[in-house]
């Protein structure tokens, strides 16, 4: 028996199409000579950069250095934001204590804090983690608080009348009920962590994607800048994909608007 | 024996538009094994009253005791079934029903057995491993009832549990609840604004007035014969229904 050919799925093909359109436009304006290579390098030039970087192993070193910084910095911000946000959501006193401070710091530009981080922490890796931490923690803690606050009161009431104590309420109801929202918060803030990467690698680094982008700026090496940007985007895409998979795995019960 | 004693209970909500007297000086008792139904118009304070008994809401005045113990907060001695659906969507039917037992530290094996018993008591055998999202409204409410019963509460507090169901499913659920509460010998305090439902299920009916909710009258129900859909047209049924309607309606005109 023949298996029927899979029907063409438009929704699944759309991401590929959007990338294809951009790639085509890129080819047309560069190979067509519409824009000089100083402004937009050709795909060939960027690919050559990538291949030579892969060959001598430097590219992986840069990718790994950046990924590590982003992950460690973000991990510590999640580690602190999770209990912090949960407590804020459930305790008025705790919120009153911390909210104004968090709202204040949240608006400080992280770039402007870099000199202070160097002064306090030196120029080692810790300083780089701290920049990422500063960039994400204050946002994440408020997001966690918000997600946890929006847990349906009915679940809490049901659990309390079934005999759950305070700790069980957190563990058995608040945490699982807010897990889908928390995973979304994580996904968003990891994205932001990557945007702080360049800031983190601004000072005293010798490796990392942010570092090579900054270095290339000095030499107007647009092809290297493009390579760095593309790689950051790809790693971001991969992280996003992995977290979405994780969400499906951890909260299979959760149906989102637009899910099929 | 008195299971539940409510004495001079009042509830005032503080709202941005001033204070609102929702429940005013309500007193009544529920005996062990009784099925007391509270009827009243929408907004008369039924949910407020039940939530105070459940310990989910502070009472402003008065005393509420369960088996002689003053109520100070929620506890597993008072099982509640809510107006909306409150099953945990991340747990299967079986795990939902086990929830209360788990909270009370009962071991996994006993828990699973007890839960299975109650899952089949409400006729959900084939759906033990289903997530709530995949259940119909009636099935969800059956699961919620099983979850509350499995915890063996001293009294069952039910807030319009069938309010969201269609007429047919409602009747099926009413008969199921009547059977289950008989079989388990439960003491039940049940809220509804459906008079038929009140008469079919209740051994006594407490009629509340419009806001501020007070006790208008407490009526015993004595119907000859079986309490199923055939009872809906018996003269005794109709007479009682008329009396309750008068109590609820007359007031509306005034
Ligand atoms: N948390 C609250 N804050 C302020 N007012 C409230 C609150 N809960 C209820 N009320 C008010 O108290 C009154 C009684 O509400 P309640 O929910 O107890 O009525 P009900 O009899 O259960 O109504 P229904 O049959 O529609 O469920 C209403 O006027 C309502 O607006
Ligand atoms: Mg109500």
C-alpha cells in the first residue's frame, strides 16, 4: 500500500519562506552591486569567514565563551528571581520592601553600570556574568512575580480546602500552575541576556561573539560583524527551540492560544 | 448530632464604594447525615456564606463551628466543590482525586486505591488517566466531587456545582449526587438557585432573602416515593415549589 504524500503545510513552511526572502534580498543587493561590501558584505564573504573560523577552531571558542557567559549570568538571575518573585507575589510586606528598589534599578542603563562592576569585581569572568545578571534579574523577578500572581485563585482555594499547608501550596499548586508562564519568562529573558552580551564583552575580554563584533567595528570588518550577528541569532533560535521543546515536555497539559 | 452550627453570622465587604453588607445575622444548624440546601436569588450572599464556613473568607461577626470546633481557616474537615471548575489542569483525574490524600501524607498505595474507588463511584473509571482539559463539563464536576469525597470530609460544602451544566446532564448529576451522598452517608450543605434541584436533593431547604442575605425560612422536605424526575410533578413537590417561589418572588416585587 502506498502512503499518501504529506499535504503541504503552509504554517510549517512559513518560517523557511521568511528566511528565504531575506537571503534572496541579501544576494540581490550584494551580488547585484546595489550596496558596497563595506556596508553589506556578500553571503560568500560571510560564509568564508565562518568556514575559516570553523577550520581553525576559533569560532567555536567564541561561541562557547559567549554561550557560557550568557547561561551562567542568566542562570544566577533565574536562581534569585524565582524565589524572589514567588515571595513577592504572595507577600505584601515583601513586595513593599523590594518593589520600589527593583523598579528603580530596572531603569538604570546596564552600560552605565559597567565601570562600577569593573571597580567592584575586577575584569575577570565574574564581571561579565554580573553584567548579564544585572541586565536580566530585575526584569525577570517582576515577570516571575506577575506570573505567580496570576495563578487562578480557584486552584489555591481548592487546594487549601483539601488540606494543603503553605509549603504544599507553593510546591503542589503555585509552582506547577505557573510553570508554563515561568518557562515563557525564561525564554524571553534568555533572549535579553544575549542582547547584553556585547555590553558584557565590552571590556577586557579576548574571546566571545560580542568581543569579535566590537573588535571588527574598529577595522570596519563588516563581514565579521555580520558573522557574529548571524551566529548570535542562530544560537538564540536554538535556545528558543530547546526551551519550547522543554515546555512541551514539562507542561503537556498547557494549551496556548494558537497551538494546534 | 450537630455537624455544623452557624450563629449570628454577618459579612461586610469593604469596597471602594463603601462597605457592603452581604450576609446579615444568619443562624442555622446542619445535623449529621443531613442534606441542607440553601436557595436564594443571585447576589444574595450564598457564596459568601459558604466561603466563610469553608474558612476561605473572614466572617465579620458571629460564630461558625464544625463538630463543636470554631472555624478559623480552611481545612480538610470541610470539603468544598466550587461554582466554577477547579480541577488542577496539570494532574490527571486520578491524581486530582488523590490530591487531598497526598496533602495529608497518606502513602502512595493507599492513596491510589482510595482514589480509584471514588473515581468509579462517580462513573469515571475509563478516564482516570485523562487530563481535565479533555473532559466534558459534567465529567469535570464529577471528578471534582470525587476529589472532595476522597478526602472524607466531615461536611461537604457545594456551591452551585451543577450551575454550568445543561438540563439533562444536571439531572444525571443530581441523581448521582443523591446516590453518592446516600451511599457515603455524607453531611452536605448545598447551594443552588434552582428550586427543583433544591427540592430533589434536600432534606431541608433554607430560603435566603435578597441582599443583605438573611434566613427567610427553613422548610423540611418530605416527599413520598423516590426522588427522581418523576417526583418533579407530584402534588407535594409542586406545593413546596410554590411556597419557595412565593418566598423568593414576593420579595422581588416589594
Ligand atoms: N470579594 C468581594 N468583595 C466585595 N464584594 C463582594 C465580594 N464577594 C461578593 N461580594 C458582594 O457580596 C454580595 C453577595 O455575593 P455572593 O457571591 O455571596 O452572592 P451569591 O448569592 O453567591 O450569588 P450567585 O448566585 O450569583 O453566585 C454581592 O453583592 C457581591 O457583589
Ligand atoms: Mg455564588
